[in-house]
C-alpha cells in the first residue's frame, strides 16, 4: 500500500512490517501503540524502523493511519494506558478510592 509519512512516499505491506519488527524488543508504551505479532509497540518506534527516519520527523497520527490501513490494531494513548493496568489497578479504579466509598455510604472510619 502506498502511504505518505513525513512528506515521503512509502510502499508498505503488512508482512514486510511484521518482518521488520521481528527481533526488536518493544519499548515501554507512553503514547499511541500498535499490536504487531501479539506484541505491543509504541507507534513512534515502529515508524522509525519502517521509515528509517528520526522519530521527530513524523507524527504518530501519520503512522497510525498507515498501520490501520494495513490492518494492524492501533490503540490511542488512553486505551493503551488502560490496557497496561494490572488486574488489581483495574479493580481499584472501578471500585473507587476509600474516600469516595465513604462519601457514598455516609459511613466514617
């Protein structure tokens, strides 16, 4: 598929992107993310590998757009942060803080 990233045209194919990312350890996700071969990579890391350009030369939105068209699952920063939570953190977020529970029931400790 033909796409433009950082004003440069690229012919990208799903299998070539997967092969390019083989053997590359995913960095910690702090923003947008993409799932490639059951591994979650930061979009900027993938963009750097497939374009061979500096990360500052393109936006994550450009790479997300291209990878989405290729059929990869992309996550926004908010979705990626929620997915990175442990089960305990997820449960705590759903139940609320002790102070919030105290206000709902009217009980005080």
